[in-house]
C-alpha cells in the first residue's frame, strides 16, 4: 500500500508538494482502505484531541489514542504487551532513554520512514532520535536551556552577566562579597553536572560493535566537574532542595540568588511563585565553555518510538510530521485555556514563543522570547545514557549529594558512578568496556 501525503505534508515542507511515503508493506498497489495505528501516551489534556484532529485532516490513516495513567503505567503496560506479543501499539510515548528501548529489542529501526521528513524537524530533534546513527525514535524536541538572572540584583551589585562558565565562577566571587549566591545546586539533583558535561562534549556511553564503552571521566566531563567543584569549594552557591518548593521559591524570590538555568516549561511556575521579584528577571544564553567551537544549549529528551512488530511506521511518521505542522500545532491548543505546548521539535518555533512567556516575570518579554528561540536552535538533543539508566541515575544522585555536601569531590563521585555502572552491567551480562 502507498500512502499519499501530498495534501498535508506540503504545509510542513514547502519544497515537497508531491511527497508520498511508502507504507511499510513496500507494495506498489493502490490504496486499499485506512491504515490503523494505535498510539499510547499519558497526555490527558490534548492527546486524544490531537489524534482526532489528525484523523479529520486526511483519510488514509486512522489513529487511536489510548490514554495511559502516567509514565510508569505506560512502561508496565508496554512490557506486558510486548512480552505477550499481542495488542501492541504503533507509537509509544518515550518513558526512558531511547537506548534502553533499542537494547531491549523494543524499538524498531525507522530510518527509512524518518529520512524523507528530515526537513520538518530541528537538528536537536533529529539528533535525539538516533542510536548509532540510525533512527530508532521519532524526532522529539529537547527543551533547550537558557539562563535567567535577577537583573535588579546584578545591577545593584554592579556585576556583569557572565557569558562563559569560567566567567560564571568569577561572577560568583564578585557576588559573594555582597552576600549573594550566583546560583543554586540542589543536593538531590545532578542535572547541572549532566548539562555541563553535555555542553563540554562528554560521552558517557558509546556503542562499539556489540558492546558499550563507558567513560564518566572523559575530558569534557572533567572540564564540567572542574567548574562545579570551584562553585562548591568557594561556597558560591546555595543548596536549596527541590523537595521543599515553598522554601526554594522564597529563596529565589529574595534577591539573594542571582541566576538559574531553566527551560520554557518552568516559566509559568516561576511567575506564579516569584512575587517579590516579579518583573526583575531577564533571560540570556546559557554560558558557554571558553574556546568552544560553537555555542550550544544543553537539552535531552526521551523520544517516542515505534515498537518492533508494528507494520506501519510510515503511517506513524505521517502523524508525527502532521503534529509538527502549523495545523497540528494549532490542534494541540488546550480548548479551555488556549495554551499551546511549545513546538521544540521544529526548526523555527518563533511564531509560538509569545504564547509561553507569562506576563510580569521578565523585564523584556520580546528579548526573553529571542533567547528561548535561540536556545532551541542550539540545543544538542543527544546525550547517551546507556542501557541501565534506571539503575545508575539513583547512584549518581547519591554521589552528587555527597559532592555538594563536600564529603567527596565531584571527580570522586563520577568515579564511583562509573564503578557502579560497570558492576551493574557485569551483573546483567551486558557486554562493555571502560574507557
């Protein structure tokens, strides 16, 4: 069967006015009725709404949305369906690292279905969907990080906003003498270490033939660790926990914390909770490492995937591409609030950025919007988390907490995590080597 997508794909790729995608059977016969695909996800607000709009937009693919309770329920239900080899969906919202889905034999190679649609998606979204240079996930937008800073605090201190991580440490020293912390490092949240490592070009996991290469202490990671170690050693940061949100927001709101990395989806919560400092905040690009070849923004995601056994990957990609079109993005608006999810998977999300910036948080909304769009253009998207992320991430949280508390160094924490990963892979019989 062949699916003719000219009518709606042309709205996504202007140069492809006559594009059609071969259905997975590979046959050259004429259409013989609707291709049916089942989609699993936990978006209770607009998941079904999106699928219904897609079905109304064309007459070649019939999609059904099966609402899951949450991320954990999706994983459990999918494992059961996959093991039983029955009632498998054709698209599953990502519930873990893509490599896990590949290593477990869940995700099929959909490179042939993705390649004709590459112009629809941003570089970061495409990067996120790859394992070993093949597409095993659907291109999914990573939320690019940027820096927000309290402009009133910086102005009062007479300090310039840093543009590099090396300057960030220097800025921390200048702010400290004024009784101000440059940022916050929560003891339970090692994502700052992951983000800086990603920016520095680290590669904790790589695939070499039939085995994993594990390296939590490569040059990029140690460069990131050095910055963080200076911030900890010199007492330039606070350690407010995310487990006490009221206290955390009160601290952010006090003017005694100068800046924090964030993503677009955090802005509404910040606006709601930062009352005293409302209107004092500004956005700027995330600091870079000195000498970096090009500016980048950290950002990762867990792409949706097409399970092995689904016979219609092209039909799935028809839906994924439509969801990235102006028509699809419009269909994703919440009918009650009018809110739209920022389309981070497309190359130019600028037409939608004003919808995600709450009034009253920033000194200059337009400038903040430009920063957010720039972060999306720079987002890396790809950072390999290996085949046992669920096992090693809690270990990293534990070791990170010790490092933030100055019980061990950041480098010692990384060494301990790598030792844990190696032992866990050995126990699970997964081939690997340490680098």
